[in-house]
C-alpha cells in the first residue's frame, strides 16, 4: 500500500489528478493482493486525494504556478457538486460505478489525445509587485475573465467551465478521483489555460473537493482507516516528490502519459463492470 500510494501520489501530483485515478483500480482490481468493493476504495481514495493536494498545492503556490483566483472561482461549484455526489453515491450499484469510471476514463483520454496546439506555459511568474501575491491585482473595471486570467493567456468559456467544474465535483464523490480527471481537461481544452498551470490549479482544488464528499463517506462508515493510513502516507511521499519535479517534465510527455494510463485503467475497470 505504501508503494502503490507513492506511485499514485507521484502521478497525481504531476498531472493534477490527486492520485485517485490509480488508487481506486489498485484497491479494487487486486493489484495490491486484495480486492475492495469499489465504494470502500472510493472512500480511501478521497483521503489520499486530500493528502496529495496538501502535499503539492503549497509548492505550486509558492512557485507561482497555480492560478488561485480561477481555482477558487471554480471550486465554489465543484464543492457543491461533491456534496450532491456524496449523498447519492451509496444508492448506486458497484458495477454501475465501475462502468461509469471506465467510460469517463475513455472519454477524457481520447479528448487529451486529440488536443492540438496547446497554449505554451508562460515562463513568467504570477508575481504582483505591490503585495507579493502569486497573481496580478485585479483591475476595478476588468471583466471576470480578465480577473482570473494570467500572464500569457486569457481564460475563456467561464459558464461552460462552471458546468464542468460542478460535474467534476459529482464525479469526485462517486469515483474518488478528486475531480482532477475532469478539471484538467476543462481548464486546458475548454478554458484555454496552459496544461502545467491547469494541473497545478487542479492540485490546489482537489483537496477541497475531496473533503466535501469525504465527510459524508466518513459519517456513513465508508473509510477503512487501516487501509487509508498506509496508502495516504505513500501518497504524501509521492506527491511531495512530484510537486518538486514537475518543471523537469515536458508538457507533451505529460499529455501522452496521462492518456496511456487513462486508457489502460479504463479497460481494467470495464472488465470489472462486465464481470469478466
């Protein structure tokens, strides 16, 4: 569980996914030597997502990579979706959850694979000379899009981004992925945010998203502390390493890695949903 958690934390930190995309399959597909019901694995995964976010978000903010204003705007709607998803998660059969997980992985992986001409990540920091914050001070008469944009790019399609963020919250609670699986493509492909900034901002958001739904799982006894403890410790180690080495990875490599792991995991989850 320590090793599996470390791998999931490293991957989740680099790609803004929170590690849940690997934790759930690791715990349900017998990779670690045992198979949990998917709903129990989701509860453990939510704890690991919170740890991933806590270990990496501070580093991204300190290095002025995450877009704090955009992240908090979207998180208002994502947290709401997470609460709704947590309330309905215990009403859905396990095999249906596995099938939904697989379909979502395929859709997101194909979307990222077909992405072309991604906006390059700006090399400048989001430093405000007046107060030292990580983003420029908003202009009084600026539009909302301008207020949440950063140097070198302008955020677009905010209403559609809000819808995607709400859906990410629901999916986070149902599948234990922190919502990063949806947030990163939404910010990068739909809203025009560079991939490296989208992953960093997602890491900032996923901890809040997972916390909103993890409370419901905890109250309903859906989190096993004996599994969550060592797995979360491994995730913390992996996420700490990933957040400090992200600058060494090429954006194109991150996208390809992201897609390959998504598609491989989708096949495994589809087999579980079909009982193969």
